């Protein structure tokens, strides 16, 4: 069935559910993105809890619902993208929509920002379409579950590769209507589940404080899902190990290939800066499902660093040197994950102590 035909049927059903609540509460409602686009085929669906702007109640038709946020009326694509990304708003003291800008930054850390430059490749919407100035003002007369069920149907029609739930209330309502809990990947920061062909992620709302470091940390996990793929599956497999390892004050992240990377900035006269050089440990899987550990260095690092790594791995007896590769160690596939984590922590502790020396020289 054509996606626009499905959306027309969905919109007719949705307004039949929403219009009576609109009349009861005096609240208007709308989707955010324009949905009646001929070439709409979104890779990304962004869902907040509800629109953050009050509009007086009017009953609308299904075709009007598909026209999206009334603020976009009469705009062409270029003007809508300008509105989202950089248009000055003196009343709110901002340029563009904070939501769009933060999600763009999140995606762009993994070279996926271009998705938000094409209105056919992403959709912004909500779990509940009624607009209020803040999420705490949603009246009790609104049947949140019924509203959310319509959003689930929207997901099933659009079939995006990635659904991004913003905020704890969006996540909680989504879990209520699907009757299951999302799987936690990072405590209080990132969780996920699958819905059909879509991978659903829940993160903190981007309109709140979200550090660049944290956006950069979760970016490769979320963006790997656009590939559907072995990369995403590999990342998911590495999460339990990441949660077990005490990172020993290193900068830790998961890269786009599913490796956990622990990086130390080197010391130069008491200053720890990236430009002084870096020492990194990368941990991943090989094709035989064995853990691989590799040492990555940038800057002028003496041979004694590699000697230290060799000595530690030899004594631990867990990660053995693969002579066919440069500085790589492979643990047996049957080794317990807690043992792997303990050995990685020990190596990180050694490197942490080693970096107290002044390098590069």
C-alpha cells in the first residue's frame, strides 16, 4: 500500500480520537513535520512527549492534520529548514529549534547530520499531539494511551530505521503502550528496543542540558542503527562489558565499528591535553567471537610503553600476542566476561600510572 494512502487513513482515524478530547479540554493539536509529502520516506522519526506551544482548540480534518505544525504553513522546504535550524526567535531568545540543533549535533558526530537537511528523510512528531507550554500541563482528560497508540501506528506506517524518543515521559508512555521495558544500554542516558524494522532509542530530552561529550559518546551507538547492521549488533554486544569495566579516569566511547575505546591524554608538565599525545586501548570482537585488544598511540611515545603493555598481557595470560598483527591480543572466546573486564581494568590502571611521566618529549 502507498505510504500516503496509509497516512490518509491513519489521519482520519486519529482526528476521530482527538477531536472529542480537543472539544473537552480546549486544546488544539497538530503533528510537527508535514506528513503529506509525496516523497516522504523518513530514516529518522523524532518523538517528544507533546508540542511545547499552546494553541486554542479547533476540530480539524485528517487532511489538515497531515499538514503539520501551523507555523510551517506557506513555507517551502528551504524556509522550513531555516525555521528549524537558525531563524531568530526573540521571544524564546534562541536561533532555530533547540531540539533540531541538538539532534543535528548528535548525528553529525557520526557524519549523519545530512539526514536533518532533507525534509523527506526525517519526521518530528510527538507521543501526544496536544500542545501545552510545558509537559506538566497535559490535562487528565487527555487519554494519553489512546494518543500514544496512534503514534505507534504512525511508526508502523513510516517504518523509519531509527526512532528517537526524547525525555523520560516519552519513554515511559511508549513503554506503557507497548507493554514492555526498553533495554538499558547506558544508565539513565540510553535505552533501546526493536519495533518491526525500526530500532527505537530513548535518550534524555535534548532541550535540557546535554553535554557535547555525552552527545559524542552516544552518537555512534545510535547512528550505527541507520545501517541496520552488523555494526549495530556488535555495539549492542559490547555494552555489557562496557558497563563492567571501571574506566580508570580514561575518556571512554564506543566507535562506529563496535569497539570500546579507552583513551588517556598524556601529561606534559602537569597539563593533560589531547595535543600532548594519546594512549588508547580498543576492545572488540573478531570473526571467531574472540575478544580483541589493541593499543593505539598518537604522539611521541617511547618503546617502554609497548613493553609495559606486553609485560602486563604476558603475565595476565589472558590476551596473547598475535604475531601476524601489530600490537593485538586475543582472548579465548570462552573466557568469562568478568575476567575480561578485570584484566582490562588492570591494564588501564598501568597506563594511567605510566602517563604521569612527561610526554611527548
